[in-house]
């Protein structure tokens, strides 16, 4: 039974599966997003929807400008 669960995970992690390794750009965005949360003093896990939307928009906007 447990082996079947692990086989299912292997199927999901296959090259044509649903799980893909993070790219360097993904990792750079995550690091930048965490910096934006600290800059605006927002704890994303306990933030309300307006705070979450704000920090996401600011991170995306500034990250895109930084990468361009």
C-alpha cells in the first residue's frame, strides 16, 4: 500500500508530470518576494487579502523592472 503511494509520487515527478524543478528565475523571484514582504513589513501567512494583493503586485512590478 505504501509502495503504491510512492509509485504515484514518482509518476507525478516524471518529466511529463505535474512537478517541475524551480528555475533560477523562479528562485530569484521567491527571494525578491521575501524581500518585498520584509520591506513592507507584511507577514504573508497572516496577512489579509488586501495586503497579500499589494505585496504580490509590488513584487511582480519591481521584479519585472529589475530583470528588464
